[in-house]
């Protein structure tokens, strides 16, 4: 029977350091490869046996995943932040490749999801729309920051309107600052049409996916949010439970305890005055968290079953921030359930136990 081999790759823009181990952890081979498709494929094809391969999530991860998946029996794109061994001891490209191979052999890697090729176009268009939207927001914030730095009040949105530009620029007495403001306005004028075009392309592509139409039934999930949900999540079957989706969306509660036990008269007792720190998990998809948060804020202000759910939490004594978090979790749970089962939105789901 062919021997199993575990391959660790430390990937860089120009070169890849590769290390190959056997099932017992013996180092069989080390080499330096050019980051070039034909060279990498030739190296993999030259190895015999059942091949398992890993490399870290990064700029080239999606390209390498699609390139090498047909040639190996197992491919793991790993989250380097959750691999403690990579941070321990000496560090170099060769050492990192060895560590990756060892972690793969001992099944200690946390995989990063790469899949669903039919969603690739929607995923890229969603990423384009989100990136341009962030650029527009950044420029708008800089415009207001410029006026505020010179003690010029600029509440509202008229400061961005082309027809009011003259009067706003006239409020700036310093010539250099006025030129800077003009440059920011030029950036905004170029980005806003680009954002509209990215929005149209995203919506056009989203019409090809039945899940988008299904998720639009959820109140506060409009065409853009539904398209972005499918683009960001790709498939609901990545998540076995709603709590896994909460963790991916940044809604999982983390608890950190210290000094949990003490000795009293020679016996171990639980300390009543425990030092407990609670908060939401930091390692999450920030775009997805913003999407569910904005949906919850929108739903809490518009009449409908989601607002009724939110108001019921407030009436029970829950703080508004926690009520919005609970509502965001509930929207995420409903999204997962509907998408997995292909079911329509049912307001009765909100009458069940709170998220």
C-alpha cells in the first residue's frame, strides 16, 4: 500500500518552501519552489502515495487551493492565528514548512473554508462592492474631519452634495486646506459612480442564485444584504449549529476566569468571588458582523415581527444593546435555518425561545 505523505508549504510571493513528512513524522524531503503554477504542480505530481497538503490562509490561498486540490487527497488551508506551534521557537521559511507538515500530520490545524466554486463570481463581486463602499465611507469621513478640524460645523449630508460645494468651500479661509478639500471631493465624485456600478453588478449576479431570493423574505434583509450573505457564507452547511454561525459572525460570548478555586481548611472550594471577564469573540468575519448588526438596527426601528421581538426583550428588562445583540443572533439563526431547509420565513419562529 502506498505510503501517506504530509506536505507543508510556506508560501511567499516569489518562492515556496516545502517540507514532506511520512506518517511517523520523519522528514523525507525539503525544497524551494518558484511560486509558479507549472513548477508547483510538477513537484506535487512527482510525489507518490496518498498526499495531504497544507498552507496558510493568505493572498495566494484561493489560487493555490483551486490549483492543487485535484492532485491531493486532502488539502487544508489553515488559520495561522490558531496554530501556536508556528509562533514557538526559531522562525524561518524552512522551519515554518516543517511545522505545518507536523501540525497536519497530527491533525492540529484549524481549516479555513474554501469551496463552492459556483459562488466564486458572486463572492468576488461582493468583495468589490464592500471594498468600494469602505473607500467611499473613508473619504466622506475625511471630508467631515477636515471641516471639524477648522471648527466648521458640518452635520448632515449637505456637505457632500455637489450643488452646495461652493458655499462649503467658501467657509475654509486657508488656501491649502481648501485645495485639500477639493481633492477629497474629487475622490468622492469618482468613487460614488463606481460604487453604483459595483452595486448593479452584484445585484445582476445575485439573480442567478435561488438562496438570495429565499433570504430576502426575512424582514430587514433586502437585495444587497441577501446577496452579500450568500457571497460571504457561500453555503449554510459549513455550520452544524447556530452557535457556530454566531462565532463566525462575532456574536459568541467568551468567558475568561481566573482564581476559580481556593483551599479552605485543607479542602478545595469554588471561589464565590470569581474574576470573570465576558465579551464577544474577536476572531470573526467583520463584514458579516456588520451586515447582521445593521439588519438588526434596521429591524428594531421598522414595524414588523422583528421589531415586536426586540420590544419584547426591552419590556422584559433587557438593555437596548443586549436586545439588539439578541435580535442580530435571531436574524442569523433564522437565516441559517431557512437556507438549510429551503423554507419560507415564518414569524412564529420568533415566538420560540429567545436566541
